[in-house]
């Protein structure tokens, strides 16, 4: 049975999605243990919205011209996003 070009294209796209590796996240740097404690506190307090809260705090710091706190909150937001990811491609490979 012959397969039309549209069906062939859909099959190829489905195969490509299934067999393509996802990009790994870059390593997250936390400057000190208190950053990890702040990340844990945000997760406990805001749940799934913790990364958004950390990003909002980073934006506020940037708006105030505080580059140090901006960078710190962005790093915390990235850590929370990494911890909350359910994507297997984020896992450490050994």
C-alpha cells in the first residue's frame, strides 16, 4: 500500500520527535549555601510558582539597579526550574 506525501511527512516528524535528544540544561551555579536555602524556602512557600517568584524578585532587583541580587535570584530561579523539571534529559549521566 502506497503512502502519500502528507502521511509520510507526519510519520517522519513523529519519528524525529521520538528519536531526537533534548538539550541538556547548563549547570547551575549557586554562590553560597544560603541561596540553596532560599530556593528551598520558595519551593515550600510557593510550590509550582516558586521559579516565577524567584524571577520576579530578580526583576525587582534589576529595576532597582542591584546587579548582585539580580544575578543571585536568577540563579535561584534556574535551580528551582532544574529541580522541578520532570524531563529525563535533565538527569545526570554517569
